[in-house]
């Protein structure tokens, strides 16, 4: 399987709104597997397709080890996910992002969400998520809508993060492939 390249801030693709997936076929399932491998290797607990430069409404996540270090992997594959409802109860959790490496901040979000999606077989599913899974799903669905977790921070903090990553990008030579 191919490990995919994760794009990072300030790449403008991260602000694109992703397109729905029309058909769940073998190509989509292969892409889901590549995304999952990329996410595990990074390592992370969630990855949206736009983070690997593909503007399609696809998310993979696995919070099992975050909940219990000894847990077996329990990956989720979500195609065209949408939040149907969210709780009034809010919670603050520290978030990070594979597209904003080594930066973490507290973000307030609803503690529970109900999400509708297609699974890797194209079957419609709904899940009631709470805790870390709810936060992860909201974070990844935000990606599909061109929103980053730093958008929940004050303008001052957000601008500082963007400046830092823009400066780093200018100092890092572009990758060339032969």
C-alpha cells in the first residue's frame, strides 16, 4: 500500500470545501486503506482526504488507543459524513492536527454528536459519538468544510500559528521528485 503525503499549513488546499463521493467502489476502498495506513504511521487518530490533497468527503479515524492503550485497532471509515445533531453540553479538549504538526490547543466543542455517513461498503450508517470520538469526528468533518481547529482560537493566536507555519514553509526547500 502507498503512504500518502500529508499537506500542512499554509497549503491553501486545506481551506477547500470537499466534494461528495458519488459511488463507493474499489478505488474508494483502496484510498480509504491508504489513508488509514498514512494516519497510523503519522501517527494520528483521524485524517480527512483533503489532508492528503484530495478534496473528497472521506474521513478515517481510530480513537481506540486514545481511549485504552491496550485496545486493538478499531478503524472507522466515513464517506460523506454529516453532523445531524449535537449536544448542548460542551467540553474543552486539547486538539492537534497532522496538517499543523506539533501544535496543540484547547478547543471547545459539543460533547456528543450524531453523524450520518456511508461506510466502506456504501451502506448508510448513523452513530452517536461522545467524548474523544465526538471531538475527532467534528475535527475531521470541519476539514471537509475547509475549517481548521485553529479557527476556534482567538484571532491573535490563529494569526501567530499561521505566520509560524508560513515562515517555516518559506524556509523549507520544496520537495522534488525524480
